[in-house]
C-alpha cells in the first residue's frame, strides 16, 4: 500500500508504527454553522480511508475532533445573540446529524476542544519554557524563526511572509508569521485562567493536544482538506517538533478543493451550499459517488451535470441487483469462481495506490454489467452481484441495501413472501411446529431474516 505524503511530496510505502494497527487523525468541524459541501468531501474521504484500512485487516483507531472554542463561534454567538456554548451545542448536534445522513461511520473518538483546556495550557507553557513561545500583552505567540523546520509541510518560507495583503499586521508579534497559542479574552468573551491571564487557546494548539492524547506522540496518518495544510497543519507540526523533537504524524494526507460550477464557493457569488441543503435534494450515496469518482487529491467541480451522472450510476447499481432478485438470494451460499477473483485484485490494487477510488469504481461498473448480462450463467451473475455488494461496502455504499431494494421488489415477489408469512403465522397459531419450521426455513432460503414477535412473523432482507 502506497500513500502520497504531503510532507515528502511523493508516494511512500505505508508502514504503520505498530504492525496491524493504524492510528488516524482527521480534522473535524468548527461548530459555528452548518458545514458546507466542501467540508463534506474531507469527511467522506477519510471515512473511506478508514473503511479501506479496516477492509485490509488493520485495527484502526480513528479520531476526529470537534472545535467548540474559536473566534467564528464567538462571532456567531454575537450574531444570534445566544451564549457561545449554546452555539457550539446547536451546531455540534447538527454536524452529527448531517454526517450520519452522509453515511460516515462514527469515529473511535470524537474529542471536544473544551475538554482539553488544561492540557493546552500545559503545552503552551512547555513551549514558552523551551524558548519557542513568548507572551505579549496577554497573548502568547509561537516564534517561527526559532524552529528551522518551520515550513517543511507547506513549503512556505518565513522570509516570504511579510505583513500585507495575506499576512495580518500585528505589532505585538516579533515576526508576521508568528502564530497565536493563547489569546487574551475581551470583555464578554469566554475565558479560562492561565499563567498569562484570562483567555483561550489558539486553534492550532487544540489539535496537537487532542491527537497526541488519544493517539500518542507520533501517530500514523494526519488528514484534512488542502486548505488546512497552511497554516493549521504546519503550525500543529511546529508545536509537536518544538516540544518532542518528533513529527506529529508520519503521513500527511490532504484532499483537493471543491469548486461550484467552475468557481470557488463563496457566499458573495451565491454558490455556497451546506451539506444539509444538498442532502435534501440528493441521496447520500449519490454525493459519495460524486466525490469518489475523482481521486481524493484532485480538485473537483460540483455541477448539476456531474451530480446527476452520479445519481444515474447509483441507480444502475441498484437496478443490476434488482435484475437478479438479490433480496431473495442467500449471499452466503453464493460461491465466487476463480475467474472472478481478478475483480477483487484490481479493486485492491487501485485502492492500495493512494486510495484511487476512481479506478476502484470502474471495477464496480464492470461487475454491475456482468450482473445485468443475461448472456451469463445465473451463477456467474449472482457471483458478480455478491462481489459488487462486498466491494461497494468497502467504499461506504449499500449500507442500507435491503431497505432500498425492498422498494424495487416486484409486487408479486412481496405478495409471495407475505403469503408464506401468513401461512407460518397460521401454523404457529395451531401449534403445527413442523409446518412453522418448514416455512421459516423457506423464508430464510430466500435471503430473509425472520423474527417471531407477539404480533406474528416479521421479515426483512439480510
């Protein structure tokens, strides 16, 4: 398995720190509003990375943080005229709802910044004691010129960062590129006591503390959007090296930008969409397919034509499974012929090559074609369907397969199942256990899960 490492700017063989285990950290949301469709790409990207690593047999510890202390939250608090903690709670709840709708698996740990204030203060004090940080009028800054390695992740040089259009002028800093570790609070703002007075931690410090607490001093993979590479990830890495002399992570992964109809997403251009808005129009699997149809590092353009193509592609997968009455089959009894094992090999090779989901999806298309081809033997079509479902689930598809396919079942098929259920209920009522068991076995053989309840037999596809 090879991963493109932003730090070295090349693909590298993936070698986890501990054999058989992967420790993965991906930046989560700052909960001041509903997250936008560009954020959704990052959340889905690392959901798939996590899923594939698990498919390959790794024990994955996946941490995704929630930033619930930040300037944007305070600004939103003032705008909505409610306490900042209520803003954080409101949009944390919304975030969890929306990522669940997107079909992402819950992370192993989901720490909140507010739970780690004391550890953040301790880290900043350590940086100050080691000469990497200085206090100025109640603020504390990291002095980038004290760390020769600063800029190695993003490629940005400190001498190029002068106060001006892109770097805010701050006379309290020794250098324009010095970044905030602790921010003195203003009247009415949330604050905590510290050696430098009341204030709150800087964003870049939060992730260092949370990731190292849950994953160790150095962990395997740190991920996020390209927009986070600088300054956020660069500043995380700087604090880690300054305190321990060791990298925060061995591999840094960054997903590409999202444009809307060829332009950068912007509220001023009126092309700003939240994931919640898009999910009200398109199915989560359509959105997932759209993003996975491009390599995660490539930029992608969110336009109606492409999203409609993604919708059609997912419909093609489901129609192929419906064409062989997948719900009535028992997948465990379907054998995969040796000639079909090449599909799994091609799929794995694609994903092993820096998680190339676009090539992996091509395998699913080929399998769907074999399922639909009436020229193939029934056994071959069923084997192709089994592989389509198994490999699709590695990418996060078909998690609610049964519910979706039930809607595509022919009415006569549902009527047949319901007739068997009624016959079984009649047999149970008359204590004809032999007939009851025979009918139960017949339903199970059709690929159904059968449960006895006080209201009678309940069935659903496996």
